[in-house]
C-alpha cells in the first residue's frame, strides 16, 4: 500500500464522472470540503488482497501516527491509484478503504472518505511546514524484521492462571475478586490477548500539557523529546533507583549500545528473548541495538575472574538507552516505547538457595520503590510448574510480604531462559496494565556465555543469575504517575506528583512589584536548602497566577503581600492538605518541605527562577 500525506489548510473535491469500477454513493459524497485536515492519498496494492485485515491495521496505525505528529483536526481518506502501478482488484481496495474509515471512526477520529472509482476535480492548500508532505510504503507480503524464536514461542505459550492468597492456590476463574477489583483488571488484561489501545491514554494529554514530554516528529515512532521539567523528573528517578542499587552493593558499569548479530553467543541469546530489534549496518556487518544491558554485562562477566568469595556479585547499568522495535499499534505515549531508559542489574549466585535469598532482597527493594513513587500496584509471579511445586514455601513467603493476593501464571514447560519472575504492575485509566519492577531467576545464560566462578575446591562452576530492574523503565514510571493522578482527578481529588519529583516545589506569587525584592530574598533562602522554588513575576492578575500554579500541581503556593513582608509569616496553600491553607514561618516551611522530600535526590530545575523569563515549549 502506498500512502501520501498532505497536511492542508483545506481540501475540496467534486465528483465529475464515474468509472466502471465506481462505488455507489449518496448525493452528499459528490462534493466535500474539509479544513485543517490530514489528507491521505491512498493506493491499495495487489499484496493487500491476501491480507486485507492486516493492511487495515497497519495503514490505520500509520495514519494515526502522522495525524498526531502534525496535529491536524480531521482526516480525509482519498483513493489515488496514480501512486502505484501494482494495484489490487477494486473489491479489495473498497473493502480496505472502508475498513480503515470504520476503524478510525470507532477509535474516535473525525474522518471522511472520498468515493472510489470516480473522476474528481479537487483543490488542496498544503500548509508547507517540514512535515506537511510525507509518504509511507506499507509492505505486508513479507516480514523484513528479524523476529526471535522466543516471540514465536510466546505466541504459542500455554499457561494456567491462579491466585495465591494466604497459602491457598485458587484457579483465577474461581477466585472471588470482589475485594480486589484492581487484581481483576490486571487478570483480565493479561488474559485478553491484546495490547493495543482503543483510545488515547490520558497521561499523553497530561505529559504534553505539563510540558514534560512530547512526540518527536523528526524521529521514529516511540522516540520522544523530553522538555526541561520532564528531564528533571526523569533524572531524579534515575538517580534514586541508582542510589538504591548501589547501596544494595551493586557495581556500576557502562557497556556498548550495539552488538554483532553474528556473535555466536549473542545470536543464540537473541532467540531466547521476546523482543524485536533495531538493525544497523556498519561497513559489511549488521549490528543490533541492545534492548537491555544483558549483552554487555554477560560478556564482561565472562572475562572476569570471580571467586566464590565474591558471590553474590551484582553488576548494574542505567541503560541510556535501550531499544525495542515494538509494534506500532502497541506504542502509547510513555507506556510502551521503542527507545527507553532501563536500570538493569544482574546478580551472580553460587546456588539456588543464594539466588532465592537475593531474590527476596530485591523483591523488598522493589516494594520500597513502589512505596516511594506512591502508586497502587498488583503482583504477578510467572513460573514453571515444576519450580513452583519444589519451592512453595519460598513463593508463599513472597506472597506474605506483599500482604495481598498475587496473580500466578504457571507454565507446564520452560519456554524462556528463566524459571520464575515477579512483576509489580499498575493499571491505567483504560484498564490496561503495565509492569514496573521485575526480577527473574535465569538458569541458562551463565552456561551459554561461559560465566564461571571458582569454588572452595578450586573448581570452575557456572553460577545462577538474577535479572533485576528494581524500578522498571524510567519512562514508564512517569506514565504510571500521570495515569494514577488522572484517575484521582476523576474522583474529585487534586492531582500532584510526590513533592520530591515536583519540578517546582514552592511557587512564590507577589501581590505586586513592591514585594518582588522580598520574594527574591525568600527564593535565595529556600534554594540554599535544596528546595526547587520559582516566582511568578508575570503581569497576570493574582487569581490567574494562583490558577496557573494549581494547573501545574505546585505542592506549595506562597502569596506575598504587604502583611507577609511586615510579619515574615507566610500563608501557604498546601495542595495535599485538607483545608488547603496554613501559616508557616520561613524556617517552618523549609523544614516541612524537607520532611516531605526525605532522603530522595535533589536536582536543580534547568529553567529560569522567574516565570517571565521562561519560553513556552508547546
């Protein structure tokens, strides 16, 4: 299929004469005009005759992707046979065009379709910006992307679902979810078989409105641009999880982002991991971009000399960046990306007992992380049945630590390199789930990569390995936070990020310019105490300044008038406090904010302290 996109001020067409293959149309379709429109000139090709449904899905995804990038108001689908010399039969063309129109209508897009098989005159006014003219070539007859055997195995994977609670394993379809609606949503999502969204997740609007993150039209889908406030949140999350892992005892390293497809050990591992790769060429060789830190850390471990005295041994990397060629229909804001930041730790253990001990400690670390970002989560464990049967006490201990029912997936045989993993998962506003924290028990890769340690008898042995991401993808954590706050908004609760992650923690609003000097003095005093603070010195009314601070979810808003200057007592609007307003001295407010932040990392916001000096990013 060939697609030519024109972002236009308007398009206007009028039918003139029907051909022998023209579809029958109503009078209102003989003339149409659409403004602020993405026009999609479309040629359906012969290859689509065998797979019209797949053609519909791929074309719809491409149209939505371009529509979001150019920010059009509506879509017009315009049949245009001149784009190809390899056209499908008319029946397929009409079927696919109608299917695309219906799918996009069902997904909430405003779309019209010009009739097929008619001679038409048309006028169009192209906007002329860099993205106003784009083309796409959709090929569905063959898959050009390398797909690992693990992906194929995952599609054939047969498993049974249970809920484990207080030592009792109950088939999931018999469990009473009445008191656990979140777990029910998670279970339904896991067994639904689809990862695509029927509508836009709310966090996408929030991430744009707050100028945190946005789509990057100049890059591949799933590669985003981060504005200063979003970058700040991301860096603080990265530093916090890194501090947790280093305090736990891990050694931080850096490894390359690309690896040789023909490397004998790496190529075997690729087929054991369910991920699609980006492929790049250098000279006469093909390389893949890493989707985790596994490759570099495995090769590093292989070259190390490791004694039993060194175990357990943890190696950690914050991967800037990891790459996965996720399917376009599954890409959704910050939830599922093609380029993302993943904290990745691997732990070598001498035996299963040591691996289970470390697993519990990393499970607790992950619980601490979820508590720090303050989002509700469910727990899943995925296990080979034989491993479950042989380790029930260990698994029950993990469930007891969670202190709530846990979703259990059991496989009759091992498809992947691990025998067990846990996942901490959140539900979003569309009742879709996403994993954050996870740890796996790997029983294959130390042998595959010939990783050894020297035991007490001077013999070389293969250790067991844990894969851990204590936080999960950093980008996805912001998705979880924003979705969580949107759902609170629907219940009438004021949304806000945790104070330690709020880009501006205190906003000072002078009543007039007379108080500006005092406000600047206050600002310096708070900044010395590692508190992010800014001042609204713009020429808006006081009420508008307060409304703007509320829209930004500022945790503490301080209005400074003559009374505050004279008394040095501050009247503070506290966002997460019932009653909203409270009196503080400067010292008391500093102590209160520092107490809210606790031991979390501090980073300075890379924007001017004065709002009047800040540019708009959208």
